[in-house]
C-alpha cells in the first residue's frame, strides 16, 4: 500500500487544488476547506491564483493576512513580497533589517529579475502554514492547508521551484530550505495533488497533459480527480426519442412549447457529451480516484452552494 492510499486525503497537511483556468478551482478548494473544518480540523485555504475570490465565496471582504471565514476555517491570499519580508525578519539580524526598510521596490526588482523567485516565496509560505510549529510569532498551527493553486502551467512552476533553487544554490540556507520544502511536496503522506476539470474536451485534454508533466518533470502523482460542474443526468433514450418525435411531427406546436423541448434536448446533448469526457478520464487515468460534483443551480456560487458541494464530497472522502 502506498502512502497516498494509506493516508486519507483530508488527513494530509497540504492539498494542492490544480487545473486550467475557469474550471472552478476556488469553489472546489473552498468546499474541501469547509468539509475539513466541519470535521473538526483547523483549516486554511490559501489562494495563490491572485484572483481574490475566496472571501467573496463566504460573503466576506478581502483582507490581508490570515482571516477567519467561518468556524475553524480561515483564508489567506499568498503575497510573495510579504513572504519575503517574513523570511528576512526570521533570518537577518535587526541591524541588517533596518538597512532594508523602504527597500520594497528593490525586492520587487529582484523578484522580477530572478525567474521562479515569486514561486519559491509563495510555496515557502505554504510550507510555513503547514508546519506543526509555525515560524511566525504567536501564529497558531493548522491541521490542513488547502491551496487554491494558479492555472496549470503556473502550478508546475510553483511545485518545481524548491527543487530548482536547491540545485542552483548547491549549498547554504536557500538550498537547505528548498530541500525541506521539496521533500514535503514529494511526501505523499503529507501532501496531496487534486486536479479539477470540467467535463469538456479541452479541459480534459489539458488535465491529461498536466498529469503527464507532473510525472515526467516532477515525479509527482495525482491523488484525486474532481470533475466539476457536471450537468444533470441525461434523459432515458425513449424519453429523448419521444421529445424529438414531438418536435419533428408537430408543425403547429406552440412557440413556447417548442422552445422548451429544444432546451431540454440541448441539455440532453450536453449531458451525453459530458459523460463521454468523464469516461475518457476514467480510461486515461484508471488508477486515480474520480469524484463527480454537480453543476450549481444558480449562476453565482455562495455559502449555501459550498455547503451542498461539501456534503457531496463528504460521501466519498
């Protein structure tokens, strides 16, 4: 039995929710966080994507730092500059820190000139949040950190940054820190990768490609697949046939009735197309658990929708 099979998903310390843009990563991450908190774990959802959507999902205004969303659940937007400031305060003498006061522009230039530095600072902050003993004074530890990661390519850069910097530095504190973080990312008993996709051809193709890159470039495996926003179940064959016959054979059909039948048949085609993509994922990634989440009823996702999705996740996790 492998580490990822022996340790349940929500019993890890760090879960990365990854996938292409527009598939609902923030919604899935927030639903995981809500479920974890409801089960009694002190949980934080960390947004690296930069969209600032998490507080809005809980009806809160965006704020800096670690902010409580609801009982046992907090959220944070990861800021590389803030992470660097914390790192400097931890590692540099006070006299050197005084010399750096007002040097935030210089820090910005350094990050811009050093490929991967922002990713290293971001993943370093995620690692700090997941430690049983926090390095930030008076900061309480979390049982679980759920990462609302950036879109696919940026997620690869985020996950590869510690190893890349450790190799480049070869020695010293940066190399040691990078090795520690990379070791945790590769420890399947502590860290999990959950990929999110919609049941659409482009999204599924990108997810399959992302999994291949995780394997070949980073020696990482997915722990679960979330197929998000699935449409309602398809009609039974005989019901769809009856509606098509009614549409074809009734030239005098009232406009409203015709429109309603066409809408139902369109939704049926969407459901069949979505099921085809779910089956494709199951064939391509047969060893990865696949979880299906339904499409929310309304256009906007709020706290009640998150609760419903958490209930759905609770059945399988």
